[in-house]
């Protein structure tokens, strides 16, 4: 059955998800606050800043008027950078109060808000009150936009405290190459999604410095232990971190050239400054901001996260990568399962 869906954010992931929903037969409105991007999408069906060799469905329509994009939709999908989530949520709330429409709210962003250290679903719930919306659903998993654009086989998690809402989102996206699993562990799915970006930056650093697979495997494995330690301290299910939004998303983000976080780390490992890396990327590197939020959160909660701390030191304290690696390796020995 055709649903009306507003996708907020026309970056690589947002625009591809909008195109997939259109292909699945839904009425999709893709919103961007960049008029030139909207004009390009509608006239040429391209989004060259993000995916320069991809042509979108002619049935996908882009909007720069948020109220028009949200008109009578069944669902709203947030795919904006973490730092913009609260701003856009406030705007959405104002419109929903005017219209009286109560759509399900989905988000596919991956990060922790600066200063508050809150998960994105918490930000959405704070700004869009329950009386003006449906349930909140998190959409996350190992999924590079470039590979979904090629219709590569992909599995993603639809997580919500409301099973019916999770199933609704599952039905929206399922097709012959995209398989969706439901989960009720919103905390675990969001923590896994945010934290893997930090570990991916570290994995890129190792590659840039010339380290091999042994070092990368060690970082990814011990990084996963840190992610689970943080998540379970907030009530997440340990098994979630063994699933798609945990180890699955960590593997794909920490090992692929498609990953902005990995590419950023790789350039840092080769000696570039963080300012130059950010300027060269031209797109949001979520792991950089999340590293600061996660570091502060771990300090606040008294959680041992040595890898996160080390990456934070490189990014924000200008410490040399080889020195933080040495510091990590020279810590006092401990049992692997002594978490």
C-alpha cells in the first residue's frame, strides 16, 4: 500500500533512501534547505555533490519548502547531520502543531548530540512531543549509500519501543535487495550507530600509518567492547552489539573506502591536519563530533573507554598518533573478558 513519506536531508544516504522508497511505490518528498540542490534533483534527477554518477527516479520530487514536504505524510524520515537534528525537529514540530497530522517519525542519522550527549531519538522526542506525532523509529545498520545505490544486498534494523511502528518501517523499505529486521532495543541500536564512527576514524588512522590487518582487527574488536560497555551502562541489550547495528555496522564503516570516517582517519594517519581533512571531505564526518560527545559522556559516567579517549586526544588535543598507540599498548595487562 502506497504511503506518503517526507525524507528530510538530501545527502548521499537521505537521497538514496528516498529513491528506494520511490522505487518501492511510495509517494516520497525529499526536502533540502539548499534551493540549488532541489532544482538539480527536480530538473536533472542528479545529486552530483554526493553521488555524481547516479540518476534518481523521475517520480522522486524534491522540495525546499518544509511545510509543503510534510503535507499529510504518513511518515517523516530524518537523515540530517546530528548537529542539525534538533534545529530541524523544532521546525517540524511547529508545522505538525499547525496541521494536526501525526506521522510516524523515523531517523537514519548516526551520532550523539554535542553538549547534551543525547541520542537522536531523545532529541526528536524532546522537540516533537508525543501528542503531535506517532512513534519514533531508528533505522540503522551496515549500509553504504554507494552500494545501496547499486542495489547491492543490504540488511538494516528498524528499532522502536513500539513493535507496530518498527514493523511499519520494515514494510516501507523491504524489497528484493533490502532486508529489514525489527528490534526493540533503541538504546543499543543508536549507541552502536554513533560509536562505530569513532572506531572507524581510528581504523583509518592505522591504515594511513601503514599498519596491517592484525592491528585493524585488534582495534575493531576492542572498539566493539567499548561500544558494548557504554551501551549496556545505559540499559542496552548486550546482544544488540553482536547484531547488524553493532558489529555489522562497525565492520562496514571501519574497513571501507566508502566510509567518510575511515577516509578521514586515513588522511590523519598520513599526516594531514584535522582542519585540512574536514575541508577536503566537503561532507560531515560524524565520528569527529561523536568522539567529543562520547569522551565527555564516558568521563561523566566513569566508563573505561581507552580507545575512544585515544582518538579524542588525537582529534582535540593534537597528540601524535604513534604516541597514543604506544600509550594504549603499554597499559597494565588485563583479562579479555574482565569488562
